[in-house]
């Protein structure tokens, strides 16, 4: 194998596939990046066997020559060294040549690296995915949907299925749900293209976080293909494969209350900052618990109290308070996560008593919903 | 105690004194910040008993009112909580009031914090320093001199004296020297004001690093007062005290070679980048060792070799190579530290054989010098 490549393209591509490479793998060759050069261009592959990323650099693009392949072929190079080397090369072009015993020479200007390569034949094959069943979604919408749900997945392996985000496609709509059993985030969006049948899969939270880092913020569409145990995201020149989690996701619909006894509407930023301040003195306690009380149907009081350190109390103006008086305690962290995920300058919170889960929503927007379970403090 | 203060001034002052507060202290009250309000203004104090910082906020400054003191007094508040609270307060002004049992109320807008305070009488007194013997140095020069030497102090407590920087004042000149016994950094500068007698002290590297973070980049002068066991830096509204290290600093003058056998001059940035690249494959080996060889008195070759991973070799153009041919090995990290400390686009390196310490200097500038001991690899 021998080719000359533009450094900026190589660096970007290596950075993308590195998102899938783990230094802690039981399969040694997966600490490497597979590089394949052909007439059309160069393909990089990284994988930790859960996530696999393939990045393609076309020989020519927009009239610019990216790659000149002199000899086609493949090699696997240690990802950690290769990625550091390419970032620090001195010139704008890089020559890569594989010699005997997989010894690979990387040249740029007067710098010459010799890296011990590995046989690309040993590198695992990527999943074969039939593209019968694909749908499209704009990059920016996908990133938003991931951001608004993935923070709520469980970080504990007690119930592995909860470490993923449940994606359901039915009636031309994509619904994403994440819960760690203390709070839940739901976001849905109509799909622009018709999808045959229904899908109900669970995608690891980590896969979605990594995918999000690779996607640009354009409204270009990405193709999504689902199979029984894999999902494939096809962006321009990048393929992102993730395995799906086994098992069935809990039915979350019954968790979401249909009625409410107290409804408040507050200014999102003011409310978030008050919760943040109250949490300062709640950190020592159990899970940053703060207390919310409605007062005279005209404002809410946010407070917390850690006797060893001190206490804090703050009034937050409400746009409206409707229904029963309420005193409720909850995790400040969960509330702040939920508020940051929501868009809009105002948010509405619907309570059904101090012991029942409550809902946080943007008024007039039924595509997103955050649910938090209160903490018993009385 | 009761006063109203501008939040921005309070935040800046707390941030400065926090540099001296350690959470790991054997004296519990030192986890707090001492606050004293008087008619002139408010003073904050933080200390870990090695470093003490006092920041003063004058009641009026440049025609602006910073503080209105209603009742004079003192209190000590938990530094970690107090600093987080003041940063997150909602309004531009803050009211602070001490009530019974040192309970302190912090009010800003509709937020009200109650913090358990401690008796300020229990807070240790700062060192009493007589200002007989002081000298001045511009802030920006002091920061530069710290930056160019402090990185070379020892991080090991085997020889505690080497964790400090040796400051010597003689013949109207300040000389700063740091060495960890593998490399040495020296920077000197003439003093603008006459100083009586000579000084030879060792200031903890950590103190100088923290001081550097507090100083602005202006060329305002800072007053420096030295006593037998303390040094005091007096900037505008900030006093910075540091204890000195006990013991006598080794005589480093004899380490610095007077003659050389090979002299090279290279472009600083190109040379630094070549060393950086060579170090990529040297990390696994012992202490990032790279090799430098002069070739035909026309260029140098930088290389490293770690058989398990690969090797790298690079030619670096020289402005000049004078003297004997040379092959020498050294720590890439020490070389990069030294190059980053030097100013100027070109640097000169003077070697006295492969086994002797060598000097790195900016040609034509004798105020700064970096010395590195080579590594035996042959």
C-alpha cells in the first residue's frame, strides 16, 4: 500500500474513527485503526466491537485532490500513536507506505516515522447490514434529540437495558425515551419519509453520545438503518455502527401521569439559577435534595438546609400557579438536567402531589417531556 | 458586622485569596476565609500557613463606591461554600450580616443564605514583617521570571530545598535559579531600585506559581520584602506572604560549563516541533529519551526508537554547527520545557561532549540560561 494524502483530511478522519477505539479491549487488534487505500480513496476504520466507525476520504472532492493512491492495500496501525503522529506532522501532505512485515513508513517533510503495523486480514469484519429498512433524519434534529434524552440513561449496570435509549418508530414518528428509574426524558419528532412497519430498539447511551460528537450541525439528512441487533447511521463519508441492547425496554407510558393537582409556570433561567444556588448547600446531603413550596398561589420558594453548614431560601416569581398548595422535595441535579434539556424561556411543571412523579414541559410543545420522581423528606 | 458590597469586587477578591486555601489542612479554621469590615473597606484573608493572601476592597475607588460598611467586625466563613455562593448570586450587590452565634446572612435579590460562621478571633495572625528592606520589580517582569524558572523545581520531597526557587540579590541584580538535579533554569534581571546588603533565599515553587496567577500583566511595580523566614509581595490591594524553605541551596555555579566543544544554532519552533514528534515514540521508553546527532556540520538529526512500536528520524536545518561531531541523548520533556521558557526565534545550544551537561540560550541574551544533563544510552 502506498498513497499521498492531504493532512487535514487525514487528521479529521482519524479523529472521527478514534471515537470508537478503546484502549481497554480484550481484542488486541482493535487498539489499531484499519487503513485501506483504493483508487476511489482511503477508508479508516475504528471499532471497540460495540461501536464501529468507518470514515471515507474520497480521492477527489469538490475539484480538490485529497488522495493519490499509488499502490492499493490495507494495514492496521496502533491508534494512539498514529493519531498523535498525524496531528503533529510538519507539512500539509503525508505519504504512507507499507513495506515488508507490515512495517509502515509515514513521511511528511523531513520527518519520517516507521511504525510496526498489523495484518489487516486479522481485523474483524464490520456487521453486514441490509438496507431494506431505512429512514432519514436531519443531522441537527438528531443531535438535539440525543442531547435531550441521553443524559437520563442509567449509569449503573444493575439493569443494563436502562443504560440505553429506547427508540420507537410507529405512525411515522420517532420517539426517544431514556430513564434511570428516578427520572425520564422523552422526545419525539415526525419523520419526513415513510417507514415500513414499526421498530422498537434500545441503543446504548454511549453510542449516541459518540455519534453526536461526529455529526456536524447542518440540516443535511442522515440515513438510519435498523436490524435486529445493529443500527447503522450513514452520514456523508462516515458510517457509524452500534450494537443494540438485548432485552425489552420497560413500558414507560404508565409512569407518565395524565392528570395534575398543581401547575406552575416559571421563567426557565431564573428558576434554573435558583435551583443551582439552593443546591450549593444541599451537596453534602443526600443527592442534592432541594425543596419547593408554593406560597399564596403567587410565587414559589426554593430552599435547602444542611444544619452543619447552613441553609438557603429564595423566592422565585411565577407566571402562574394553579391548583393545590404544594411542598415537594427533589434532586437539584435531575431538575437542572431537565431544565437544560428543554428549550424556551418559560417552562411548566405539573405536580400530582408530593409523592408522585411530576412533569416538566415547554408550554405549547408536546414533543418533549421530562419526568422526575420526588424524594421523600417529611 | 454588616456591609453591602459590589458583587464583582467580592468575587475577584475571594478568587484571589482562595489560591491560598487548602481543603487538606490540619488547622480546621484555615478551610475558611476571614472577612473583616471597617470604615476603609473590607479585607479578605486566606491561608494554608505556608502561603497567606490578604485582599483589600477599598470602600471607594476611582470615584466608585465598592462597600458600605454599616457595622464593623470580622467573621470566618467556609471558603468552599462561600466562594461558590458569591459567584452564583443573582444581583450586582450583596449584603453580608453577622448575627448571633456567628450565623451569617448573605442576601442578594430574593436569595438569602444563612451560613454557620466561625469566630474570627480564632484565625491565626499573619506574619509581622518589618519593611526595612524592600525592593521593586514590575509585575510583568516578575511573572516572566517565575515562568522561566519555576517549571524546573523538583517535584520530589527527597531534597525539599530543591522544591523551591533560589532567589539571590547581589550587586543590584536579582538571580532566580531552579534545579531538580537533572536540569537547571536560571534567569536574572537588574533591579531598578538600590537594595541594601545581599539576600539569598529559597521560595517554594508552589508559592511562586500561585503568586503568578494573582498578578496582572501590567508593568506596575510590586514591592518585595524579605525577612529571615518569610517573603512578602505587596501588589495593589493584595498582600501575598510565603514562608521560605529552610536550609542552604546548593551552589549551582560550578554545574554550568564555561567551555564548549560543539555549538549549534537552530530555529526554536522547528526544533521544538521536531523534538515533540520524536518524543511521540519515546514515551514508552525511559523518560522520553530522544537522540540528537550532528551531520556534516550542516544539519542535526533528531531520532528515537522503541522497537515494540517503531522509530522516528527527522532532519532539522541548523543556522550553524561549529566544533566536534556529536551524538547525544536527552529527555525530550526537559528540552521542550527549556525551549518554551526561552524567548526569541533562534536558540543556541552549547555541548561539551555526550556525557556533560549542555546549555540552551537565546543568542545575544545572557539574562537567561537553561541547562540539561544528558542521558547515557550508548
